[in-house]
C-alpha cells in the first residue's frame, strides 16, 4: 500500500486520481467529459476532487454534488450546474418555475 506524504495525503488513490487526470486532459482537448466520483459517505470523495482540482492546470471546471437525501429534488444536480454556468438565466428559470 502507498504511504501518504506531506505533499500527497491520499493513500491508495492512484487509480482515482489517474481517472480524474484522464478526464481533465480529455476536457482540455475539447471533449465533453463527465467524471462521476461516488462511494459511501465519509470516504473523502469531496477532498479527493478538491485536491485534484487545486493541483490541476487552469481550466474551466464546473462541478455539482448530490446527497441521497436530495434524490427527490427535481433537477437538483443539473440546477447546480446551470447556476454555475449561467447565473442570471438560472435565476430567471427558477423564478418562472417556482
């Protein structure tokens, strides 16, 4: 098993970080990419993504997160993405729907 260092606190996340790097590289090359990071609560999914993005080359990244308790919210994750991409439009849509 890989030991953590001061620069890399993620033990055993080589595969996950490589998948994120591959997706990021594809996106930077012009492909539309969705990376889904999933797993049980508390295993460090958010920390993994934040650490990856902090060390990634600059680029436009839009992210959203979901929680099991939010599964009944219609368009919950998509509305997060819309708000990030088009803040004014998302507000107008939300006001017209609600």
